[in-house]
C-alpha cells in the first residue's frame, strides 16, 4: 500500500474539534456525528475534521501526544530501547502529517514537531533494517515485531518476498552442492583400494 492509503485508513481515527457552527446531528454513511454547537468540543473522524476545517467551520485541537515535550520523550525512549517502543497513537505518522498539512499555523512549534516525528521515524526504520538483517543472517523461520506501525513496514514489504525467494534459492543451491560433494566423496572412497 502507498502512504496515501495509510492516510486514508488513519482518517477514520477520532479527533477533537471546536465547532464554529451549530447544527443538529449529521447522519452520514459512517455514522451519526453531532450535534454541533458553536464553542463546544466534539470528537469526530479525522476526515470530517479536515473537511470542516477547510470550510472554516471548526478548529482542530492538536492531540496531546503531538506536543513537543511528549514527542521528545518518545524520541528518547526510542533511542534508548533496542526494541520498538509503544507510540502514543495508532497512525501517529499519518495523523500528524495530515494535521501539519491542514493546520500548520494553529499547531504550536509545527516545524519542531515535524522534525521530531521524522527523527522518531528514522530511528525506527534503522531498527527495522537491523532486525531484518539479523533475521536473514540467522536461521529463523519466523519473527514477531511488536509496536510496529503499518506505514513503517511499507518501505520493506515489497522487498521481503524477493529476499525470501533469494534465500530459498541460495539454500537449495547450497544443499544441492553439498549433496553432490557428499556423493562425489562417497563414490571416491568406495572405488579406491589401496594395496
């Protein structure tokens, strides 16, 4: 899947908005949302928040996990741990990307937030590369990686089947070469007589 497809999935996550309009409950295909009352907060799917924000009908409230201090904590935890740490939100990279694109002026320290999120993503991608390298170098049949987000796997998903195919071919070739060498050695020792 492409990054835009992961963003599409992330758009169903709930986010808090401050309504700038009053309207009874909206009945939509994905459910009922509202009622909306100017000055009140309400949780809506991200896609609806973006649509209302673009129509200047709401203010999207920045999630608490998107504050600089919280993201710096996440970055430090990620640096200090050999394993993948639990991130504060499902679809953290997709949601933050959408919010930083739609409402950059209303997000305090937007550039710093973008930078920290990139650092976290890069740290995690490096860990994933190392994990895959260890997996391929080892004689493992399966692996379990906790706390990984779908978009993080997107960079590696296309190459993994090919890599497994190449490993299988190498194993088969190595096995065939070993069997031929073994047969050659056995036949040589059976045909050799010393007087």
